[in-house]
């Protein structure tokens, strides 16, 4: 099920003449989702196994379990990016994951983020994005 883009919701909101109607129609689109809820949704949608994602992300097994279960709710940004690459997320999904984790979204005016976005768009692995970041003198994800 595809979620509307933030920009689409914003355009509809500002052009709406009736706030009650807008809120009623988009109630499902405006719920704050937890990191663990979104991770579980992605696992289901992409037919992935949590253990494999955690292993591919390079995170410690117990830490990964805590993230996916909701016991650990505030990971740092690079840990979330590691999971995004391990799940082969696109840029939109990655930004939603970052938002659910309470950290900043990818910003194309940031040199490091631009490299990460480029790699996400091309389906690169975590190893490949780290190679690219290192090549350009930026801090690696992990």
C-alpha cells in the first residue's frame, strides 16, 4: 500500500477549504509510526528476515533485536542507514525510516548525504556506500 508523499499532502492541505474534511480523509496518513512498527512493515512488504537484515547491517545481534522489537527507540543516524542499506530501501523509504527513528532525513545539499542518496538510488550495498564515502573523504556509515 503506497503512502502519499508529504508534498502531496501539503498541496492538498493548503488547497483545501475544509480542514475537518481533510483531517477525516487523511487520518490514516498522519499517524506517528514508531521505528519498530515501520521496520516490521518493511520486513513484511519486502519478505525479509530480521536476522538477515541485522547481520547484513553489521549491527550487534542484540542491538538489532532491540531496535526491531521497540526496546531501543533512539538509534543514531548511521545505524538506521546501515539497516536501510541492509534492507535495500530506496531514498523515500530510507527517509521515512530516519524520520521514524527521530533523526534527520537525507539532505542532498550535504556532500555526505548526496553520496548516500546516490548509492541508495542505485541499490548499492552497505559495503559499496562505505567505499564511496571513503573514496570521497567522508565518514563511512559503519
